[in-house]
C-alpha cells in the first residue's frame, strides 16, 4: 500500500484509510464484534494504517471496537477520532446529539476516548462539527494544550468553512480537514480545497463512494431499512436515485476500460486530484475492503481524467445530501 502525508504535517498514512462508522452506527444494527475485529486486523495486514472513528458512533461502541481490535497493533496504525457532540442523551440517531465544543468538554472527551481506544495518545483529533457557541480559537487552544500534554498528536476539523479553518489554523496548525467529497459531492472544490492547498492541510474525504451509491450496486428500486441513515437522505429517494444513475454509468464505462469496478474508479479519481487527499471508504465486508484498496493501484491518465470531467460536467446530481437540520451543521 502506498503512503501519503496529510498536508505539511509529518502524519504519514496509507493512501486509502478505513472509515469504521458503519461497523457500529448509521447503516442498520451494529455488526458482529468478532467479525469486525477480524476485518480491522485484515485491513492492517493489507497495508491500511489509517482508521477513522468517533465517540458519537454508537455512541461509544465504535471507539471500543477499534480500540480492542487495534490495541495489539497500535504501533502500526494511525487512529483518528472526534469530539464535538454531547453524547449523553438517549437519542442515538445521526445528528440527534447536540453540539458541545466547550474546552472542558473537549478534555473530557479526549480522556474518555483514550480509555475506549486502549491507547495513551490520539493520532488525529477532529472537531466533528463546528460549534457556533464556542469560538474556534478556544477549540484550537484546547486541542493545542492536549497536544502539549502528549494526549493528542494532530488537530483536525470536519465540515468546517474556510474562515473557520483559517482562524483555527492560526492558533494550532490543522493537519487535516475531513469533509464529504466525491464525484457526486464536489462543493469543496470551490473554496475549501484551494484554502487547504494554500495552508498545507490534508483532505480526508468521507463517503468517497457516495454512501455506497457510486459502487453501482443500487438503482431506483433500492430501499433502506428505517435503521439505515440513508432512508432519511433526500439523495436516496427513488426519483433521485434514478436520475443519479447517469453518474454510475459514467464510472462503469471508465471501469470497463481499466478492468476495474466503478468503486475503484471513484476512489482513483479522488487520489488523482491531489497527493494530500486520503479517502476513507467504509465497509463491513472483506471483499469490499480488498476492492477499495485495489483503487490505489489504478492509474488514471490525463485522458481518463478529461473524459470523467467532461462527462460529469453534464450530469446534474439530484437531491440534497442531508436533511436541512444536518446540512446546517456544515460549512460554518
């Protein structure tokens, strides 16, 4: 597995990471712990060194899974987790927890995450969503103190807007921004990616396969259980799925030429955008993990990228990516 460095930091990770959320949260019931432990360790065997979790995934159970599975391999891996939600409530639906990035809460979360992750340091600690009630300078300052104490090694933001990124970076250098980015969500290209390049900050795209849509395994007849987060997303309504299949057909055409899969082309496209972009596709299946990792071996030449760009520019993706209450938490 090739390695990449996130921005100007010294944080080197595998070119493709593993998003762990779906093992415990959002995509139906939590998966079998033994099976997921085996999958996490199989990922390490195949060269993955970058694993993404968060306290709110569950809450708490995803960090516990990652900690238990990776503690014997701790010196081989980079673990990213997140703070910023108030996870004490009983409603565990995505976005249900209120925001809380008060400095004293950040410290409490860090200490609790260290215990769950069975480690004495967090490699990359993201603010999960920007809290409008807490100045970002206070947030960055709190993480800076944790870095000085050795509990955290790198500071990250998730779904933050450009001005927030700049203000945070002035207090404590930001190593990475995690935000949704893929062929069907390209808004970061307008302002965020140029800012990251200017400041030397890496980009970690989550949902790089469009929450499974870009794999080519869905059509307008696909339905989701009520426990699946996608059942509430406008972009996964039947009429939107049908309209957006044009994007999958585009990927399929390129994939056929490259003897690859649509998912591999979608990931290879991200890797070709910038050398400091590290996607974190999630999966609960070993064959999908291996398929995703195969994307790192695919070379898209300038003609391929031109074909993708010209075809994609003619496709208008249908449906909002989030309901309004979740979308308003992004881009602050």
